[in-house]
């Protein structure tokens, strides 16, 4: 394959292959051979087992001395019981060398592979940034690509063409630099930025990029300076407006054309520590003044961000309502806990209930402890809140959520609970829960109805006097509206407050009376009782 130039320096070859492996396997681990590399230069672990790589910059043929070196490395690596062991060398094997390899394969239970020049060249084709930087005439290719990055003079016909040019520019920029990836953001006017992100863990060590910034002497710039210090120390993300910078010096990939001196006012400098995936189970424990547990919340810590003075491990609960950041300051050996809580919308009642119970326990007089992988990583620390939740409002919400959990089970349904439950739905929850659990429910309602009565002198006297009557009715299939759902309650007895007769007219069945809740009894509720035909006390109702 044309364009491949194997480095004369063994360290340069090994560095290029290491970067190639890092692009192929982002979770790969480099092995420093200063104290003995144990027969491997790099390794990574998959769910199936350990994969080991040994790099040799040999050219020409595999002599007896070189074979002895490989066999020695292989014997040391075998102690690790790997799943695979790959020899990476810029030589394609001859039949004799393949026969030697087959002899080695017969001695070990794991898979052995010779990754020669053809394999390397194929992988470099898949990762052209690495080929250009480590295994080609980098200067000539870089100059060619930089010429392509010069502003295009042709007019842009439409938005699609503009986006395509932006994508092409970023793709070309990435071809120049195997250690970093780039993100272009174009805003109005001068508000345009290029973000440089490590292409793999350890990229910043392979090719460091540094900054020296002097901030302007204004209150806003000094606040940004403090945020900058936190970004450097702990990897916190920070965005620095150009007008806050008095002087700037940067070193990094030459392809960026990094600025120096006073930046343009529209420029923004964004910096954050390299974030690597994490997968740790954590728990937040809340205890009262006597040390008794009062609440617990499970978390999944999914990201680790590192700086020069410490690190930040971050995660959330399963609903995303509670964010937790564990900030370790290496200089003083202190671990700080930061919480951000906001109940997510449209959760199942049981999930909301756990979160509200936890939030209710976030009180200044309680303490917080963090458990990681089942072990405490902090002592009990003061609660990071200055004011707890309103106890009455929290107790009301907990009661409603507990009732919703029960209604889901009794009515065989599911709910999605909004962060704020409307008043009408609160009343519906209480009514449905009472009826479904065998209790009576009272609802505030002014009734108007038309009822049929026998045409008797006593009834006509009541009509004449607009007198009061008591009414008990029966609804065969009562429903309660909750969060957009009609919950079937079943047969219900309805007992109204005293009703006043407001009019009457004769019908074939007797007298049809118009009635309404008596004004003096307007604040008296309507009583609902779920009818159970098997209840002997209700047989004569």
C-alpha cells in the first residue's frame, strides 16, 4: 500500500501503533515497560476476557534473536491467562515464519495472532488520521489539507450547502489530528467556536494541549477566572468570553492555528476535563440526629471527570430527578457532596413516591452519607441544604402518591404523575381510593335533579311549600376521573344533603319534581358508598 512510511525510531512506531489501538479500542490500557511490561505493551478487558498486544518494530525478517524476544514476551504474558495475544510487527510472515507461529500456538491455550504489515496498513486505512500523523509524509499531507481548509470563495447557494461545507471542514480538520476530535459551532456574527475533544482516553497525554490565560481586571472577568481555576483543578466545564481575556497563549495541534494575544470580542474559549464513562452503584443515606436512617436513594454514577487537583464522579437516580456530584480534592483529602433535585415529570407513582420521601428528608438538621459499591465513602456530613421541604405539602403529596399506588393495583391500571397534581385530580384520587378500599367518600357538590314521585296530597303540600326531601340513589357503574383516566369504581350508593323542591309538573308516572341542594345545606357534602351486594347489612337498603 502506498503512502506508508515505517518510522526508523522503534519508539515512534510503538507510539503510532498505541494511538491506533486506542482509536480501535477506547478502553485500552497502555503498559509502561519501565518496570517490566509482563510480555505486553497494551491490553484491554472485554466481557469475555483479557486481550493482550505486543508491539515489535522489526523490519526485514524474523531472525533467531527476534524470535527469542517474542517467545520470552509470550511466556511472560501467558501468566496473565489472556483470551488473545497479538504480535504487531510491520512484517508479513513467510511460510517458515508461519510454521514457527503454529509451533507457538500448540504450546498455549489462548489464541495467538501475527498482525503484520498488511493488517496494520488496513487498520490505518480505517483510521487515516493516525496514518497521516505517524506513518506518512505528515508535513506534505498536512500542507495539502491546510490548503483545502482555506476559505472557499464560491458563493453559498443554500443552507444545505453551508452545512455540508462545515461538515467537510471538520472532517478535514480531524484528518490532520489523530489525538483529538473537533466540533464546530457557528453562531450569529462572530459567535463561532471550535471545540477540541480527546479522541480517546489518554490522548491529552499523547499530545498535550496547554493554555495560559491572563484575565481582565473587571468583576465579571475575575468571576470567570475563578471558574477557570475550578475547571483546571477539577475538570469543570467553563466558557470564557473573549472580552474577559486580557492575554492568551495556547499550545496544541498546529492544525488549529491557535490564537495568541488579545482575542476577538466574539471569541469564546470552552474548556472541560476529559470525561470517561463510569459504572458505579451508589446510595445516598439520610439519618436523623440520633443516627437512624430516615431515607435512602439509589444512584448510578456514570461519569468521571478529572483535573489537576481532583476529580468529580457524577450520576443520577434512575428517573434523572436527583443529580449527585462527588468532588474529591486530592490536596486536602476531602470529599464534597453536591446535590441537585428536581422531580421529573410524568413518572409512575411508586417512583415519584420514593423521590418525594427522599426530598422530604432533606432537612438541615439531618445528615447525609454516600455509599459507593456498598461501602461508605464519606462520614455523615451536614445536609447540603439550608431549608427543607414544606412538611405539610410533602405529607400531602406522599399521601396522594401512596393512594395512587394502591389505585393502580386495585383498578388494574397505570398512571404518569405530573410534577404538580391539579386540585381536581387530588380530589379524584381521594374519592377513588376511599371507594376502592371500602370506605365512604364525601364530595362537595351542589345537586340539581329531576325525580319522579307519586301524586299524593302530602307530596303536593311539599311542592306548594317548596319543602325539603332527603334522597338516596344508586349508580350501577360509577366512574372517577383521575389524570385523564376514567377509573371504574362499580356500584355506588349516593346520599345527598337535603334537597329543596323548586317545581313540579304532572306526568304519566305521577309528579316530576325539580330539586336542588337546599341553600342552607350548600356546604354539606354528598356521601358516596361503594355497594357490595354480598354485605348483609346492605341487603335492605
